[in-house]
């Protein structure tokens, strides 16, 4: 709903799927991924470190990879090893700059954009007059700058305490009616019922060991389905944990994530059940999922942007549970009528018109009735798309995770509010994706829920040219525990001294241990980034190779993001990085 997507249908009629569907999908997806591959190749260079900005007067500032101190409510606080070559100075200065930035996430290419960057403090071995010049050079290089950073580059430096602890949204956890079928042929009638979750398997359920003697997972279904050593069953549905004493139980009950057996935290990240880790509290995957869910996304549109709404017949509206808000029943987009005006939600934005047939103009002010929608309302998700900024020529819309029907509850990210869609609205297009009945699972590559019948690939947004450009002639430096700048060269570590010399580090054990941890995490981030490119490239091939297979397993087959080497260790009390 909130970003352009490519729906891939897995369970089509056999002949149509094999003859026409594959050919058409091949042609279309080949074109898409050919473009994506080119974009990613450019993107890999664009996201390299360090990056340099040169001012109009000739000051040259080089920023190394940010090291995050804290990231909460979308605000990032980080230290950056920085080199400044003033235009009128003989030698350069190496120091540490503290930055504060507003962040937004781009799910399409797994990046984060830093905006409104300020410099609360900086530390350089220089006198007062030099410090003023250095501060001015840094400020000028960051003024009005928007810096695009790989998500993994930022997470690499984060310790447990740097991750956010988002507040919990009150949702409905009423479990659905769970139906098991030993066939992969879809039953459309059952799947369309929002109160029913259908678990399909390739024959009778088979379980493989995940954690020896403690936990098993169903191996012939794409559903995340588990059994412990006592014979208790656990089912992950739309991010919610359900439990029962038998597969045939008619009474599945909701289980608070904190009550899961400890064995769940030991699920290997390389296993086919690894997607469940995002829903296991205090695991690295869970912390990353919560972090991603806390970050808003933005879209800026020219005020000249317009849209066309397609109607099936004359526009028709019905009343909603919100006073004076009426919803169109026969439009191809969500269209609301409030008083004399009409509002359409599409392209991650709002448009307004005085007539349901247009012309539609970019909306610069969201009505209070939309901004205050209550959670029981089927329109609730639309309150999370708001106007962030407007200029005489553009309007910027900001969306939070709620706009994608994703909410944080009991320390995990869940899909949907759990409240039923009124029968009279269930057939309207914007409300076709409900909480249950769609096999929703958390995709750790794109930080979004995907459906079993429709795996969506976010399209990366075009990024404008940035003031800071990658500089392969410079080293990517580190900030140590003492705030000084360090360099890694041929497996050795060097510290920059106040006189600008590099001295080999041989004795400071705690500093060296942290630097090594930082280096390992950066290497892990590079590996994850490459893994993301490979995953995107494999998506089409994997699905077409086994069209009778299950969507989640196929889409994750052969490549999963890993936190191995990252510093977001499981223990919440741990303050030192992993050794």
C-alpha cells in the first residue's frame, strides 16, 4: 500500500501457470531485475566509505563511517572519525565529530537517509582559532546535506543499549481459526476469510530438529510451525504466537512472546525457520526488526503531481465508523469523502479534489478526522501518512510503520490490528489485506511483512546527487573508546597522535578489543549488503525454478541476513562488545 510493489502469485491454475504465467513472468521480471542489478551496482559505489565534501573556498572534509551511540524515535546520535584539510593549512587535522540527525528508511534498497544533521560537539587536536575554522568547515559540509547510508553500516556499530525500546500499541490478539491441509493446492474460499489461517503442507506434517532435544520445526510447510520436547505446538501467525497441545486443536491460544521457551532464541540464523527470530524478544534479529519499524519513510512530490482515479460506474460511498467520513466502494484507490471534499490515498501520499472525478491535487493539510482515526477503525492505518513539510513547489509526506499495518506489541512487530473488517467494507479493494488468512511473515531483507500468496519486492526510490561523495583515496577510520581516531592497516591498528603521526597500538587491551569488534561488525555489514544484492537477484530465479513450492521458503532460500559479527548481543545487561 505504501510503496510500489510487484505481486507474484504462487498458486495459479496449473496449466495457465506453467504455460503463460511463467513466460510472462520471465519477460517482465527479467526487465525489472536487469534494471535493479544496474541500480545496485551504482548503489554499492554510492554507499562506500569514507565520503568527502569540498567547500567553495577549498576546505576539504572527509567523513568515515558513523558509529552509532543511540538511535531512538528516528533520531540518530553518532560519532564520526573526520579528517579536515583547511584551504589555508599546510597539514590536515584528524578528529572526532558528534552528529545528530533525523533518519528515514528506504525499504526498496535497505538504506537510511540522514537529514537535518547538526554537530553538537567535535574534538580535534587544535588550538581555539583552529577549532573555529574546523567547526565551520564541518558545518558547511553538512548544511542542508542528506546522506544515504546502508542500514547495515549503521547497525554494525550498535551495542544493545543503542537500540530503541518502542512503546507497545494496544491491538487485538484474538486467535484465528487454524486449519491444516496436507496439500499445497490453495483453497481460495478459506484463504479469503480473515478469521481463518490455513496451514498448508506437502503431505502429512514432518518435523526436523532445530535445537537438539528442545525444539523441532515443521519441514514441509512454509508456515513457521514448531513443537517442543513436551509436545506443545507453537504457531507464528501475522507476528503473533499461538500455542496448542495438538495439531487438531480447536482452541489455539495467544502466547505472549516473553513466555516462549528459551530454545527459540537459539534458532540458527541459517535455518529455514530463521524468520521467526524477529518475533523472539531480545534476539539480535528482533532488535533489528524493532529498529526498522521505528523508522519513518518519506516521499516528496512536486505540487504539480496529479493522479487519475478509476471508477466502476458512478462513484458510490458508504458511511464508516468515523463521523462524517464516507468511503468509496467502487474506486481503484482509497477515496474518502469529508464534507464537500474528496481525499485519495496513493503513492504514499494524499490528494484532494472537489469532485470525485478530479482534478486531483497534492494535499498539503490532512483533515483532523483522518489524523485522529481510532485503532478499531478499518481506516486506522491511513492516519500514519502525514504531511511532513511543504514548500511552494513540493510537498513531503512521512509514513510510519502503522501505514503498512505493522505495529509493535509486546516487544515484537506484528501485522494488522487484529480487529475484523466490517462485512460491508471487506470487499473494497483497500481492505483486501487483513490480519489473518494470508500467511503473513516478516521478511528480514526488506523489513516488511510479506504474504504467502503475494511476495512484494519494494522498488528503490531515486536518490538525488549528494554533497558527500565516496573517496577511495582515503582510509575508513574508527573512533576509539578514548575518542581518538584509529586506522586498521594490514591487521595492525594505529592511533593518530596530536601531532598528526600514526602510532601502532600494541598495549591498550580494552580499546583494541572494541576496535577489533568494530572491524568485524563492519565486515559483517559488507557481507550482509552483498547478500541483499544476491537475494534480490535470486528472487525471480528461485520462484520460477519451483513454482509449486512455498513462498517464504523459496524467497529466503540460500541467503538470509545475519547478525554474526554484529554487536547487538542477546544479553540486555551486556555493555561491552562481544569478544
